């Protein structure tokens, strides 16, 4: 790697640790000024006016730079740092998170620490999440293991959180079938959490991927599990809950799936089982489709045999930057909106929306008539 490349990667590593994720204002600053300049501004506390949110988010950690050590730690584990401009970045899968940035704990990750040699972008194209209770019943673990194995045999990657119970059973099922599986952690890439799954995480990294947005050395914490859940949902083409209490981490992940527009399935259990109350409620409320096997899980993302998630037919908007995509998605199918209305609907600043609209107009995707913006026929 060149000196410039090393400097930039270290800047990204510093930024990944300097603020508790997700931090949308920090991402916006880095996208505007680049990682190296952003890191320097944060260290010296010389940010441009209007970036008080970044100053506040980085106040506690700005003077601590362990980037070189963190990158060495990751390399020693066979891990790497993926940034948003990396070809393996799962841009489409994470786009919905960028658009959910105003929600509590929402927004996409600034970067991802990834252990394993499998392509993350390719894996998300076929992934189905399987989550559930830590204190799972024998029935739940049996179903999760079988589901993970059958999904893997069907060519689907299995995404989960490596926790005890349902998560672990789903991972083991996928591995036993010789398929791909990915574990999303709520701690640093150098931490095996839970410790009892150290061997399992090693096997997942060898054959699939271990993923986290937390820098090496970061310990697991309750709020980080809730933050992690949004990544499990976003990286999955659909999410299946095997067992869940009424209020649980799995129910939180399911809520993120609904927020992000991911198809949601739930496995029914005994009506007397407290561990299945959450699943039964999701099904009864019409929030989740009843899932009994891998075929019904795959049906969540396939319509008439065609994948309905990442590998849908290409559209002119598929590869737009997040800002332009958010702006064009704010426009109705018929009629138009003013600049201020578009900014409000997309959640973008007026100046940013204006620039995005100008670029979209040049691309022939939108048009402006007397101050009203609308989609072109091709958009």
C-alpha cells in the first residue's frame, strides 16, 4: 500500500473509533472533506461552522488515536477495514439505513471491520437473516439449525448475531451444510462475544464473515446490541424470527426489518411457550409472514422464482449516491414538488437537495417546470 493509501486508511480507522456509531453527521463530514482532512479537523477541534454535532459526538475520544494499532490488530486476525468507497462495500443493502438516519440509533455505518475472505457485497445479495431468543427452547434451536442448513443448501447466506440460542443454531446449521454465514457483532472484531462461541466465530470467519462497525478493543454493551440489530436487518434480504419474547432483541431486529422495508417472517411455536409469544404476535398483527421451512423463508424474497431484493432488475437510480437517491425517492410518481418540499420529504438540507436535483436533471432523471420538480418519463 502506498504512503497516501496508508494515511487514508489510518484516518478511516481513527474515524471509526472517534464517535459512537452510528453518527450520520460524521459520515457527512467525511464524505465532503475526505477522511484525512476530517480526522485532522476533529483532532484539532477546527471544524467548519455548523458542525457542532460532530464536535459533541467526538468530544470524549478525539485525543485518542489508536488507528495504527487497530489496523495491525485486525490484520493479525485476518480482518480488514471496509470503507464506503471500497468495491466490496454493500452499498445497496445499506442504502436504506442511510435514509433512516433520523431514527433513533439509525443511519448507516461509517466503515465496517470484516474478518474473513468472502465478499461482503456478494454475500448480501443472497442473504436471509435468522434471529431469535438467547434462552431458546430445544424446539427453537432444532428449527433454527434446520432452517440455517436448508437455506445454505439452497444457496442462501445466513446472517445472524452469533448469540447463544437461535443465532448460534442458525450459524451452525449453515456451516454444517457447507454454506455461507455471517455474524454481526456488537463489539470489536478482536472480541469473541459471547466467549463460549469463540470456536464458532473462528469457523464463521474461516468459511464466511464476521462483521462489526466497532473498532478493535470495543467491548460489548447493551446499547451496542440494539445498534447492531439494524445491521443484521439491513444486510439481510429478508429476516426470519424463530423465537422471541414480546420485548426482546429479536423483536427489535424485526422492527428494524419493517422500518427498512425488509420482508419479515416468523416461525410459530407452542401456544404455551413464552419464547414464541413475540412470533405469534407478529403473525397475528400481520407484521410477519408465517414461516415453517426454508422454502417459505426464501419465498419472502422471491416472487415467481425471481429474487425481490438486491438482484432485482437494474434501474437508472440503482447506483445513485445516497444523497441523490434520497432526493429522487422523495418525488411522487405523478405530479411534482417544490425544492423546499423535496428537502423536507428527503430529510436533506435545502442546499444539498438543490445540488442533487441539478445533477439528477443533467442525468435526465428529473425535470423542473416553473419551480416544480418532477420525475421524467425515464426516471
